[in-house]
C-alpha cells in the first residue's frame, strides 16, 4: 500500500463542494442552537413552573445522550409519527437541539458573572433596560461568553461530520464517496482531516484575536 | 404496539451491545489516561522535538472530528498488520482522542503543585522521577478528578462512533435489531435508556466530586 495524495486531484472540486455544504449546515444549526439557547435561558427565568421542569428535563436528556443516538432517534422515530423530513433538515435540527443546552449554560454563566451592583447602578441613574443590556451587561458578559461560545461552535463543526451517517451531503459524506471511487481511504481521510484541522485552527485563532480586541476595547482584564 | 414480543426477544442482543459499550468506554479511558500522561510528560521535557510532537498531537486530536480520526486509525492499522480489528481501532481512537483532552486537564492542574513542595522534596534528596511520582502526580490527579470524570462522560458519549466501523456496541446492536424487526421507535428508546443507565450515574458522580472538591483543590 502506498500513500499518494495525487489520486485526489480529480476529486478536489467534489470535496470543496462538500466542505461548503458542511459550512452551511454548521452556520444554520449554529444560529438555530444560539436562538434556542437564548430561548432556554429566557424560558427558565420567566417561564411557568411547568415550562421550567420541561426545560430541565430536555437539558438533562441532551447532556446525557450521545449525539449519534439523538440523531438516530430523530431519524428513525419521526417517520413512525408520519413526519418524513429530508436528512439534511433532520441533521441541522438535531445538531441545534443537541447544542442549545450547552449554549444556554454558557450564556447563563456569562450573565451570572456580571456583578448585580453594576446593573442596579444603571437602574438607579435611570437607564432604560435596553441601554443597560447594551452598555452594562453586554460589555461585561461578551468577553466571557465569546471564547466559550466559539469553542462550542468549533465542537458543533467537528460533530457535523456525524451527519454523514444519516447520509447528509457534507464533507465527510463526500469523502466516503471518494473513498469508494478511489479505494484510497488513508489519503482521503488524511486530506479531509487537514481541512477540518485548518478550519478549527483558523476559528481558534480568530477567537483569540477577537477576545483580545474586546477586552482591550472595554478595559476588561482577561484571565490567562 | 407496546411490549411487542419481538422487541422483548431483542433485549439480550441489546444487552450484549451495552456490555461492549461499557468495555469500549473502559478501554478508552485507560488509553486516555496513558496518552494524557505521556503527552504531558513530553510537553515537560527539555527536548524540543518531543514538545512539538506533543503539541501537534493535542492540536490534531482536538481540531479534527473523532469520526475522521476513527477512519484514519481503522485504515492505518492494516499497514502494521493489524487489519480487520474494528474493536481495536475504536478503542485506540477513543484513547488517542480523549488523551489529548486529558493531557490538557492535567496540565491545567499542574499549578496545584507549588514550587515550595518541589524545592522541599529536592532538598530532601528525592530524585526528579520520584518527586513526579510521589508528590506532583497524586495531587494533580486529585485536583483533576472532577474534570476527568467529565471527560469520561464525553468519552462514553463518543463510543457510538464505533458503530461506523461495525463494532456491535449498543447503537450498532440497535440498528441490527431495527433492520431485522422493523420497529425503530421502541428499539431506539431502549438504546437511549441503555446510555442513560451508564451516563447518568457518571454525571452524578462528577457532580458530587465537584461539590466535594472545594478548598483542598485550590492549592495556594
């Protein structure tokens, strides 16, 4: 067996296409997960007792179940109830459902870290709730929130490779197709790993820069 | 629909899958601890290439999907004459992948061991390896325990990936049953319950450790 990356040249466009699909899936499910995460935080704070119990149950379940199991549950169980969705929709929804509780945890922790006194001071000098959110809570919470949140999004990006098992067309699924064409699994998966690696490294780097800029702009001292 | 006799008949094969999942988790955890300690030790040496290798390993394992890693290991094993062993590939991948996180956890808790202790041990004439073994490691492990338990729940939640290389762990066992009897909902619920039966106690243990951790963990 030889290791020859040249076999891949003909498949570069296909793999790139798969990569673009992966990015789209991740952007969609990431945005959905954030929206759902915010809804969970608000629901736990403002909701009725029943809603809080429901949210807690949902959070406990998703934190305990493997993503793949959740994926199969939605993939196999929804059709039993007459709901036949395309694989990509099931994939995006499942990723969002799986990551929303983590997003909620991160948001909750960041909000909790804002000293209550600063908000009370804002109220005392007659600032509107919107202004308090924008000028007091956000500048203090965002530098705490962003690194962990982008960490989660990087996790989501890596986990999106799992969607290939329910045949969602993304990078990993394309890679499997290329493997069955070329019989060169090592080369293909090596190249695919490099693509994922480069992307996560870029995201990591960008986050660190962003974090530094935010901290400088708001004069908040960073740990580490 | 409920208590379909076919579903009841499939329980033994699901239990076999459950056992294999637990086995995979334990093997992965052992591998994770081994790789984690090795990677940490490599990062602490004076030999620069070893340090770079450890950084590269950690960055790669944390930066790529575990599914991709699994396929790489699965297709690389035949090169060293160990082809056709999906269980080995899965356990090895889990250990290698989780080891990178374990190394980071251990490194993060190194500051628990204060300089004064090392100096005191040196003054008593202890050899560096003895200091690492008897003074640094026990304290680091103790401080890392809650984070390590958390890491092992993540490891446990990664084991279903092994189904992608046809290891008959819980998810794969469930899929085989579904393919045979065509009732997916009940089987998937049983599979989920199987995971909950392992994950929930581990999460509970982690929470208890975290609560009990306070003052002794902080170091000074």
